[in-house]
């Protein structure tokens, strides 16, 4: 192989530098260019060549703030360094320093200049944000990453083809700093559901078309997995990994300590003599029903472990919304909803899996080795036989069951944090009337579970009582207890107004208003972990024209945009 004169010169300089112990040198001028991936417009890439450098420090100043970014490597030809965390429409002065393995520092003699683009202004592709309160000194330090979606204010079964396209062909990840300002975002041409941070600092996103992608902070897709039998056709990516035999992949994969993923796959089954509605148990017929299988799959798409709810739970115990058009609008005609898994995680302490089943109003803990149910946390109504003996018993004052909860999380204190959507507060056919919409509000609650005694105690709640500022969020949402302050980050997906009378929970009842028709938008709050809780951050996403709904499906907190913490 013939080497160019430049390559030989670089090699000689490297050897001379190593022999003499001198500082490394810049063999090419640093340059900063806009991110080649247009999905993350606020990011840039820093390029330079500095043989012998083992560390880089980049200092940025945008007119208001100065900060450093440190890398445990140097840029090389074809492998630049990602620069993320810049605000929009700002001119940044940037200095670059490199260090050799002896700790010697060399600062490039000139500063660089880079201007970020402004934020979008198109009302159909950028959500309106209203920061109602922020107390930076009481907030958890770092960044909040949110999954934002747009929806049409119409009942699902009445939406037009164009309205469905508007919803399904767009998604947004939004990165906010401690002041609530946008410092990073990622635009998708597919609706995004649950998101989570991975051990390598990347983000995993569940897309609405039964695929999950892993992206880096420049927006590059570095992994893609999909349900082999999904009803959406070809995935369009030759590098995508099919998970064989499954019809769906939904809600949000959870990364295990060994680098695999736990997730939900809903698969249909014909159930004989099943119900035909939620209000009269007598009319029955054979029905096509969706139930959940929890799967653990490797990055190669191999299913390593599975647990099918059809085999362990009572398929004739149903919840409200079983006959909502959830699966029929997702490509599965004449298919009804039974378990509706919406959150799964691994408990490393005893190698168990904890899964949330929305329509059963139940959180279930499963022994991973034996697949036996260890306990069930939920309203005791409707449970029978051996399953009834698995129920946790409530203790303590002001205890409230969660209903139609979403994506519960274990905290660092060993408690369970649950966003309580609070829909209905009863179960079909149990003799109790549903709590009407105008008497309902959604909130976050924290629970302490004593497995030996089989009890559960409520230890904290974000909103003890309903106020005019409360919300009803009939789906999605989640909460996190943050590691440094123990503050609670609450992501309220829809935040519809409370106290609205003559409103129905039933989307098929056209005589009353349904929540899907109400002007609404997501709300994100950070609370202190005190009683009563103090709100130290509050941002809402509400279209003042009442044309679109801006959902905030979920999110998480990162101490740094460059790491998982």
C-alpha cells in the first residue's frame, strides 16, 4: 500500500512527539459544522486532527452562559465530536483544548464561531410551551427529555384518514434545561411512544408502528427492532432486526443489566363466550381479543424469556375501555383489548419482573425463574380463586387504589411510584357506579410494599385533593423520583380540564362530550418530595386555538446529555 506524504508526516510527528514528551499538536484546524443529521438541528460536530491527544475540552459561550464539554478522546478524520446542549438562535464562541497522556494541555490559538438555527414556528410541527413556574435552585440539576406527540381533538373511530396521518407521521423528543429552555430536540416521521435512557447514553424510542429504535444524541439510528408480524408492511431498513413470531411491540422497552430488553408484545386470541360490552355481562359471543406477552429479547432479536398473560390471568376479568377502538385503529380489525400492558421493568433485587396491566387495574410481580406471580397490587374487586390470594392488602391512612395507571417505576428508596390516571375507579359488573368525569383528577402516588406481610402503604401523593388547576389524563403519563434531590418528575400526558359535567367515559356514547374531544395538552411538573409538595417546575403544552392536542407521552431526566446519569 502506498502512503501519501501527508500520512507519513503525521506518523513521523506522532513518533517525535512520543519520543520527546512534547505536547500534541493540531495537524488540522478545528472546524465546527452543523449536524449532518437534520433530525437534531441544534447539534453540531467538531472536527480536527491532533495526534497523541487522549482528551478534549470544548468551552462554549453563548452571550449568557459559559460551559465546558469534556471528551475522553480526540476527534479524528471522519469521526468528529458531537456538540449538544446549545440553545436555539444563538451565536456561540468556542475554544478547543486537547491533552496528551501526560496531562499536557494545548489550546487551539483561535476561537470558533457557530450559530444555531431558530426553533420551528410551524404550529403543526412545534408545540406551544408555557413555562408557568421554575425555581432553578430547587430543581434536580440536569436535563429533562420528553416524548411529545400531536393528536386531533376527535374520537378515534371518527377521525379521517388525513387526521390519522397527521398524528402517526410525526413525533418529537424535546430536551429542556433547568430553566425550561430547549437545548436539544429530535424530529421523527413516526409517532413516538415511550422513551428511556440506555447504559451507553443513547435513547431508546418505541414507535407507534411496532418498532423500537436506539438513537445517539446526533439522532443517528444505531439499532432497530420490530415485530415480525406487524400489520404495517416492510420496515424499509435492511439493518433492522425482526423479533420472530410477534404481532406487536408496544409501549417502551426496558434495558436489563445484561444489555437485553424487556418489552410487551400484544398477540390476539379468539376467546369463546366473551363479553360484547362493559355494561352488561349477559350478551356473549366468541371474540378476537388482544392480550399481552412480556418478552425479553436480545439485540439480535432472540426471545430469551416470555410470560403470556393469557396463561396466568383470568381472561374473563375485564376493565373499562376493553371495547374502546384501541387495537382497531392500529391495524387489527374487530379486535378488543383485554390486559393492555403499559409498563414493564426488571427488579434486580430478586430477579423478578414487574408489569402494569392498565385494563385490569393491576400491577403484577412475577418471579422470573419460575414465572409464578408473587403479588398483585390493585383494587380487590373482581379477582377470584388463586389470584385473589396474591393481592396486597392496603394499610395506613388516606390509602387510594390507582386505576388505569401507567408505567410504574421503582425508586432508589425501594418504593413504587405510580401515575394514577384514575379513570372510573371501579370495575365492570362489580356493582359500583363509575366515578363520573367531573369528580375525577389524575395524580402521582408513591407506595411502600412489604412483601413478607403482603401489604401496601401509600407514603406520598403529588396532589392530595382536586383543585381547579388539576388535570384528568385518561391515558399515558409517568413519574420518576430523581436521584439527587428526591424530587418527583411528573409527566402528565394530556391534562384535560377537571370538573366538566355531562361528560362520558364511553367513546361510543355520542350524546355527551368525550375526553378525546376536549382541548387539552401535556403538563410536566417537578415536585419536592415533601408533604405538602412544592412545585418547582411547571410547563404546559396547550394549543390556545383548541385545534390540536399536544400529548407528552412520557420522559426521563439526565444529569448530562452525554451520559446515562
